[in-house]
C-alpha cells in the first residue's frame, strides 16, 4: 500500500496522468543499486620505442554499474490487450553535479524505457531498450557481471552501453541498449520465445536526433537484432544475430554483424552457464591501412573477433555462495592494420571503439605482426546473501593480455600493450 501511494505521489510530482488512472491501471516503482570498491594493479608498463616503460601505480576506485531507478505502469484495455510504459533512469549515487560517465547518466528514461501494447499476439513496443542480442546473451553470462571491475562485456561483445544507431564511438559494441528502435517479443510457446528489433535511421550519433541520412557519408545507420530463447525445466538455451548497417564514418556499406549461442543449466544449488560469440567489422575506420605481411589479403579491410565464457554460481549453504568465471577472446582476425609503435597506450581506440585491437599491429605495414591480440579473464567471488533483495560480495579478478593486446579491466583505461592487470573488490547489491 505504501509503495502504491509513493508511486502516485511520484507520478503527480512529474506531472503524469497516472494520478487519475482507473482501478484497471497500476504504477510501480522499482530499482537496483550496486556499489563496488576495488583496488586494482594496472599492470607493468610494457616495452616502448625507447625501452621499457615504468610500471603504473595501483589505483582504488568506486563504481556503480547497472544501478537504476524507474517506474512502470500497465492499463488493461479488455480482450486480453494491455497498454504499458516504463521509464528507467541511471541511478549513480556516488556524487552530484555533472555526470562522470556520459551524457545519458542522470537523464530521465536513460535506461530501458518504452511505450507498448501487449496481448495474445505478443508484445510490441517502441523506445530505448536492450536489443534481443543483449537480452539473450546476458542470461548465459554466469559468474561475472556485465560491467564494472568484474565485467566481461569488454572481451565478449566490445562493451555494453546505451547508444543510438550509428554512434561512431560505440561501433565495437554488440551489447547495446538501443534508442529510436521498434521491438517485438513473441508469446512464449512451449518454452520458446523469439524477439526482433530494428532501429529508425535517425538520431545518428546523437540522442533523439532527427537527421534521416548522415550528411557526410550519405549513409543511413540502422540496427537489426534477432534473438530466440528456450526454457525447459533447469535448461535455458539462447541464440541471436545482430547486424549494424552502414556504421562506419568512411562511407560505403560498412556492415558489421555478430552472433552468439549459449546455455545455462541448474543442477541443485549450482547454476552453470556458458556462451560463444563472434563479431565482424567491414571497412574499419581511421588509423587503418591494408593487409600486412601474413594477413589475409583482398577485398575490404576487415576485422573479426571470437570469444567465449564459462561460469558457475553456487549457493553453498544458507547465505553463503561462490561465483566464478573464465572468459577468453582469441586473436583478432582479418587484414586491418594499425600503424603504432610498441607500447602505444591508445592502440585499441583506433578500431571500432575502445575495446578492440586491430588484427595487425606495427610501426609500419611492412613490419606489422598479425597475432598476439587475444586476452583472458579469470574471476572468483564469495557472496553473502543478507536477504532476497540484498547481498554482499568479495572477490578477485585477473586479466592477461597477450603480447599485442591492450584490453583493460572495467573502470581502468589506456593500458600498455601486453600487460597483466588484477584487482580485489568488495561490493553490495540491493534491489527493490
């Protein structure tokens, strides 16, 4: 009763019509708050053009990944039809003032938010929401988080973020919360559900923009995402395909695509899960040249990435639990080459966003080497459950870059090539 009264009060303060809804309508407040404190070793300095680079200092950091506050409502229209809405916003409670992590932080409806109709036909809605690719891959990421110091998305899918169709700074990302998009979820038939989404070709690189065509390249960036999931008893299986049309800023087709498959299985108190994912990028942008010696030749400049993860979540006894995961991304494949001296800290930013190294790296195309761009991540956490809605965790995570890779743990940035990073962290999660 108190929650319903609070929901009506919030709706009234925001000027929403829900304060006068009929009894067939409802409004709920929900949220999820997470805070973690970690101490991270940023890795050895690596080898630069003029010799060994000094080790970087340890850092301690507070992160609040995936925290949100939202409200949602539904109105029964009769005949099994219902109208619904949701507005969820980022809830970073660490500080006030200018949001530190991007323009979407602190804005109303910056997370999963939409207006829709649902019934026996399924669920049709429009807004900003996790794509079918993201929704189906998230379930099989057992043992690790999405982002933060225990995050795995930077290896598996090039990151995870809210974005708009064609945003050049998130081209590498296949775990997307996409704006300006139409979504459809089918009914659940004998445990099987399929999902689809396509974005309007507007808002290119900006939130809520109205430009239908990119003026510089005459392209119309668009996202198409298809996913399916099947649940039967303790088994869950999912797969998805996503295509990013005309995303690069260099003109032409520049179509990127990715797919994944994975599963989870609950065996008593243990949940096991795993997934495999692959993404490819065409005509990747600035900083790239043609094929280096030993790289595949012919056709457009391209890059491909494959990764997998295995994890377990074990409710040992009472409030005690254990989570563990191992994640690996292989060497990048393709003929894209970045001209960069060894030890360059910003190599990853030159291809398809922050998290992806080029297949071939070197100071010149003639001397570029096309291997050693993979990495692996191992993590383990002890979990203490205080209630159904609140838990504490304490853990360790370690990232190993190969000789020409420059991935970094969630929250860290600009690592040297070939470094190892590790961190200890304690966190608290509460949902309502």
